[in-house]
C-alpha cells in the first residue's frame, strides 16, 4: 500500500476571474433572488439607520447640550436608543430572510452534482479521486452558501454605506472629508494584489482538503488491509504529511489576510487621526462647531467596519469563487449519452423485438470489428481490444476465456456501455447499442462484476436493484443464508457489504444480476469466491436462468466453462478461437494451458 494517494488529479480548469466564476451561480440564485434582494435592502436600511445616529449626535451637542436643555438631552438619548433598536432588528430580519432560501440553493447544487456524477462516464471516475468529489459536494458548497449569505450581501451593503457616508462627510465638512478619502487609492491597489495572491492559496487549500478526504476515505474502507499488513504508521504518516501541507497553506492564507487587515485598519485610522487634529484646530478657530466635529467623527467611526471588513469579505469571496470553480469543473464534464438519440426515437420498438429491416441472423449479441483503448492511454498505445468479432446467438451462453490482463473485463464493460468503443459496433438483436437510450440498454442487459459491490442498505434493497424477483434470485444464487440472518433480507449489510464474507457478497451480486430475468446477461467471473460445493449448486440453478437468456460469461475455471454452449478465447486483444470446450482443448494449445496450467504457454501467460 502506498503511503500517499496515487489517484490522478482532476484536469486543470481554465482560470477565470472571481466575478466570472461567481456569476455562474446565477441560475441557482435566480429562484430566490426576490428574497435575497429584500434582505439586501433591509441590510442597507439598517446601515443607513446607523448613519443617522451621528446626525442626531450633532443636533444633541449643538442644541440641547450647548443650551443646557436637560429635557432635550433625554429626548436625544431616546432617539439614539430607538435608532439602535431599529438597526438591530433590521439586521436580524436580514439574517432570517436569507437563511432558508440559501440553504435551498446549497441543497439544489448538491443534488445537481450528485445526479450529474451518476451520469458521467466511468472514465471520469477513473480520473477523479473520490475525496475530491466528496469535498466539492460538502466543503465547497458550504463556502458558496456562506458567501451568498454574508460576503455577497455586505459587499453590496458596504459599498452603498461607504458611498452614503462619504457624501455625508463631504457635506458636513468637505476639507476633512477629503482627508478621509486619501487612503482610497492605496487601499484599492492593495486589495487587487491581495485578491490575486489569496485566490492561489485558497485554491491550493481546497484541493488539499480533497486529497486529505481521499486518504481518510481510503483508510476507512481499507482498514482491514491496513491492520492486516501493519501499515497504520505509514498511513498515519501520509495523513500527517497532507495535514501539515494543508496547515501550511492555511497559515499562508492567514498571513495574507493579516497583512491586508493591517493595512486596511492602519491607513483609515491615520486618516481619522489626521482629520481629528485638523477638526479640533477648526473648532478652536471657530470655523467648525463642536457638534459638527462630533458628528463627523461618529460618521467616520461608523464607516470603520465597512472598510476594515474589506479584507475578510474579499477572502471569503475568493474562497467562494474557487469553490464555485471546483464545483463546475465536475458539473461541466460531459454526461453519458450527450448528443445521443433521444429516448423514444430509437429504431427498436418498445417491446424490444428486432427493429424493422434487420436480419434475424444478426440476433443475439454481436461484436463487429470492435476496437478500444482507455481514454487516458496515449494515441500511439496498443489498443486493449483490436478487431473483436464475436457472435453470441439468441439464447446461447458464451464463455469468455483468456489470460490475466487480456481484456476480458474490458470487453464485458462495453456491452452496457460503461465504456464506448473507439471503432466497430456492438448490437443486441441487430440493433446498435449506441442507437439505444442508455436507460433502455441497461434494462435489457444485466451485469455481475468480478468485484461484488454492495451498498449500505438491506439485502433486499441490494438485490432488487436488478429486478423485482427477490426469492427466485436468492434461490438461483444459493443465497439462502440471507434469510437466516437476524433480520432476514431486511438485514443491513453495512458499507461495501464488508459485514459479509466474500462468497456471500458474490452470491448477492449474482442474485442482483438475475433478479430481473434479463434478456442479455453479462457475468464477469461470478463464481470465483465460492467453494466447490456451493459453486456446483449455483451452477445447477444458474443453468435454468441461462436457458432463457443470451449470456456472456467470463470464466477462469473449467467448471464455469461447462455452463456455456461455446467458448471464445481472447488473446492479444483479439478473439483467436471459438468452439466448444472439448474442441478448443484439442485445437488450441493456449486454451489447453489456461484450463490445465501446463503447456507451451506457461512462460508467456503472465504477459498477456
């Protein structure tokens, strides 16, 4: 087991500005725009109420305080209290307005991502680490929701507040107002530099979270291997290395945020201090009233938070922008069937009979000149399959035999279109599978893979994914053990079905494959984990199922081959021989070696 994850990194996306990235959220925000805009207006109103307080202070100082009017002072205090309560209530209303609709936005985005991940080709999942996808569906979407709830709102609110505050400052005393506006230019430049640097660190941190999630997930799923081989220290070391890398990136972000915060705090404070000194001089000279100076400084102090929060809001905006980029990197991947014939327009009739004009001799499952190489393989690499020609007649069972690595599993994956061929075609009863909607294709073809995957659900739910005939399927797969469990077929099998033995998982996977009485059945070495006695019982029951279906069965043992009417030998990416088991034993030395383990291919078999 490697100490570091070796899953390939997702492809890099073209760099976009933060604004362009965030604008892609509009389709999700549009349904809640009315409520969000209402929340923005409420927040603007709350900020404007805060800017009225300095004007009340000016009246209070220049009026009742200067005149010694005690009653007026009490009235002024009451006005300030009411304004403070109004401001607090308005901000509370804003939070209430955005909480529910923005959680709906997050939920909709997560649902779309999950649905999309079910529709992308298998090659996509081969390229992407599961932890990267998980972090996009959780951490990244949480960052997007927080951005919509707070930074986006207050970037608008603070901009309006600063503009209104600047106007009030200039109206009260334009010379002092200009002093406070001096830091605007250097702060704008600093913010642009901060955005550029912080976006890089934010993206790196979110990618590292995905890598860390991958390690945790693999460690949990592979805990038996880790404990069995005593690799807990190396896995812990790998986790620490990734965790330390993430910590370093987060510290880099913190240093950048601290730097911009220091500048954003210091420059306005210097401007306020300068304005205070100049204002006191003007009051002493009689050019400015004390109330005006108090109101001016109160307004300036009220604008401190909108200014000082700039760094924090920009940081959250950059994190949301990179989170949005990562979300759409996955969502932009083409789905299976993009550009295919729409459901209901395929040439076959709904009953699944041969399409009009096809030759009945083309019935069954046929491979014609099929060539395939994996998407991540180089264009000059040797294809895994090259020129596959094979015809499995209707109702026939064909065993597929070949050395390890010869491409048997790849060939079976082409039938339900888990991968698409590079050349040639595959037909079911004369109909090209690429002309079928995938939903219909996969309703005709049932599969059982060599690695039996079960879900965290009941046994019944796992089996009936393939069809409704639970009892018959369990009987065929000799999975009667399910009824002897504490809760029978309602027993939860646990994540990956690891609470069951390998043979039990394989029998349930086989039961799932035959639960729907499929017309075409593809089995990838379905009995490899069974003991000889159970295997014999399963084979006897399976013969009845195979009698009514067209089947392709990957086989490694003579007992499995005996289930088939004919056998195809796959070698060097081609079908090199087809015949019955006895015929191939006499005519093909490679087949005889594969079935017996002796012969002239012993030195070469591992290379195929």
